C-alpha cells in the first residue's frame, strides 16, 4: 500500500506544471533556510550554556533541597 515511484513522479510533474521551476526553486530555498535557522535555534541554548560554564569555570548550580522553607 503506499506510494510507488510512478505515483511520486506523477505528483512531482503535476506540481512542476502548476508552480514552475523558478517558484519551486524559491520554495526549496526558503524551506532550507527555515530548517537551518530552526536547527541553529535548537542548538543555541546548549551553546550558550556551554559558553557560560567555560567562562566562569564552574559547573551549573542546582538548587539544594531546603526543608526549612517547606514548613
């Protein structure tokens, strides 16, 4: 069940006729740029965390379990 090569080729040809090569090239370029910026944004917090740790020379501080505040 699923799409075979001939079905995918037919879909591609229909899209090519509808949009044209120039439009498809622009869509592909925009999609590639969006994926690239998404990946860099996903890696940004990790990079910022690593830079902060190397600048201070310290490991990240985790809050201690303070039972006195719970009462």
